[in-house]
């Protein structure tokens, strides 16, 4: 009888030891897995300057264009272009803002344009010695070219666009700066000198109601 009790106590002790050992193995495995994931995350390569430039330009592009299905929609304003060229030598940005605002308030000056077949392209400029001294790390232009455009679904597609939507991009002293340099048909206002932003961005509902 005593020997049976001793055997039962021994088996119980061995079982507890095995359970403890298995638990320790499981905890160790989880720690190794966590450490491995942390190591893998830390090895994620940083974005190249070209990719950062495209991201900065795309953010600016998305302020003007709305993607609906396969198409991109934006507004153009022919009279805004005329005002800009007529006023650029005679008044400051605030004056141009006022004149464009007045023109848009008087009538249907905005024209909805549908574009399709987007192909962005990066053109990096060579940095001069002066650029480097001024703190530039990257300079260039991002071209957002489309294959075709139309003003409504009843109209045929036509070639688009000359010039394309061009965004000048520069990284200076760790900060990305962008500016619209091509495609002057946009109804824009100047938030600060030389910083053009859209007066109005279309929605997909605007696109559906127009067609």
C-alpha cells in the first residue's frame, strides 16, 4: 500500500514537472517570435528620395483630382486663366484671389473634366553646388500625364493634356515643398505667395450628376 502511494506521488511530481517545462518552452518560443518580428520590422528599408518626392506630389495632385472608378475628375476655369495672366503683373496674389472669386460668383465658370489613363513620371534635376549649400537634398518635377480627356460621357475622348499637370518638388533642410508649375486652367487661389490651391474639388456625385 505504501509503495502504491509513493508511485502515485512520483507520477504526480513528474507530471507537474513536465507541465512546468512545457510552459517554459511555450513562453520562450513566444519571446523568440516577438523578438524576430521586432528585428524584421526594424530592417524595413527607408523610402528612397524619388519615392518621397512622388508621395509629396501625389498628395498635392489629390487636392485637385477626384478618382471615381477608372477616371479622374477635376474642374477647369478658362476665365480664371485669363484673369491670372492679366493680373499677374498688376496686383499681388490677394488681388488675383479677389478677381477670380468675383468671376466664379457671377456665372457657371467651372467646367468639369474627366480624364483617364494616368501615368506619373519623375524627372530629377541635378543639384548644383549652390543647391547643396542652400540645403537642397532633392529637386525635380513630377509629371501627371493622362491618355485622354472629355467634358461629358456623350463627348468623344481627345488627347490630354498639354502641358500635363506638373508639380515642382524640392526637399530642403528636411522639408518637402511642392508647387503647381503646369496646366494653368485650374481655378486656384494663392494661400501664400506662389502656393496655389483649388477653389473647389469635384466629388463623384458631381461627376454622376454632370453625366
